[in-house]
């Protein structure tokens, strides 16, 4: 007889559909006995077949990251929210607000680390998830989660097929991941389903910026090709980069059709172009002083001042968006 677990987060077994509690010590499905939790405490909640090509890219990517260094405290990540070369993070943090006592789902968070500092606000539960289970392994190899064991859960999930029970989360958060999905509307329906009434979904992606889009297709084209060759780009990111980014006018109806209240905030144009150029063209030792120091801070200030102008705002590239439910 399996021990009755009372973890408040519940999900459906992919094999038999039975509801299971997200308790990392209960390794197998309560009904069919399928092994669900691996040796790292990561919940495997996706079909073996789902998105095989994309998963292979990231599995490989995260395996390279996982090393054998001493584990760091998540406190070292706090400064990432304040970086001058990523002012969109500060905006994102404001919109996310206080997470104390909240049940939070991070979707597709594999490439982003700073969200782990949400734990310091004492959410009731923080589910860190990615398409690849290796993302969770890599992050566990890097950071010390012992102080947070009761609050954090790790999972491999398919964002378009969320395994969680209805009305589970107060906050669903996706950093630079929605643009990887072929069917955004279906994803938003799923997010809406797993949110509690009054819950909020918060995403960061790139917005369509006419100035930036036409620059990439004309005078910046050789530079873009060079940078993709040099640093690599996932197939989904390449497709999205070529399409030019999200438009509020496309996203808003997807949310209003579901009876949701959308929100949109934009940030970064001049500072974005500057950091992109600095990161691609300059040796690492020049990047730090030029893209994080005083010149950068000045640029961010100018950018913020110009964002009062509608035409400038419509060309800003970072889009913090999402909806509140009821
Ligand atoms: Zn089962």
C-alpha cells in the first residue's frame, strides 16, 4: 500500500491518468506503478515522444553545463535582477511582485537561473520545470537546495501538455520560452486551466520591433549570420528571430477570447542593440566595462526616458506580458 501523501500539487500520470501528489519521496504512480521520480528527485511528466528533436538539443546543452564544482548559494543570483545590461529583468521582477505564500510554476526555465531567488521570498511551493530533465540536474549540480527542499520541486514537462490538476498555481512564469512553442493559444489555455482564480501568468519574450526587424534583414544581416555561426542558436529561436517577435495585437485576442485580462509592458531598444553588438563583436574583457558599467547605465536611462514616446515604445524589444485570471 503506498503511503498517503498530502502534497498540495497534484498531477496526472501520463500512463494511466491517475492523480498523484507531487511528493518526491513517492517515486511511483499510485495506480499503475510507473516510475515517475528519478534519482535526482526530478519528476518526469512528459511523453517519451514529445518534442524529441528540441529535447535532444537541450538535453545535450545541459549535460555540458553540469559539472563537479562546489554548490553555490542561490543568493549569488540576486544580482542578475539588477544587471545594467538586462533592464528588462527589473521590469519583470516588478510585474511578478511578492511571491510569499504563493504556489509558483516556472515553465521552460532551463536556461535561466535568477528565478531561483524567488525561493527567498518563501513561496509555498516553487516548481522549477523544463522540457529536459537534464536542466534540473544541471541546476542541482550548481546550487545548494538543501535549505529549500520543502519548497522546491523539479520536473520535466511539456509546456503544451501541462500535467497538473486544474487550479493549482497562483503564478505561472515563463522566461523567454513562449516563443519556442508552435501553438501559443493552446499553451495559454493550459496555463489558464492550471491557474487558480485570481492567479497570474507572466512571460518575457521579444516583441516585434520594426526598426530592429528591418535592420536585421538589411544592414545588420551579415552580423546576424556571423553571430549565429559563432554562438549557435536553437531551431526554435532561429524561426522566432526571423519572424520578428510577438505583436500585442496578436497575443491580446488569444487571451480575451478565454475571458482573461491581458497586460503588456515593453523595455529596451538602444540598450538592447548596444549589448547585442558588444556581446557579439567585442572580446569578453571589453564587454564587462562597456555593457555593464557607466555608459550602459546612461543608455538605459535614455531608453527609459524615450519610452514615453509611443513610436519609440513600439520599437522596444523586450516584452513582459501575460494575463490575470478573473
Ligand atoms: Zn499511472
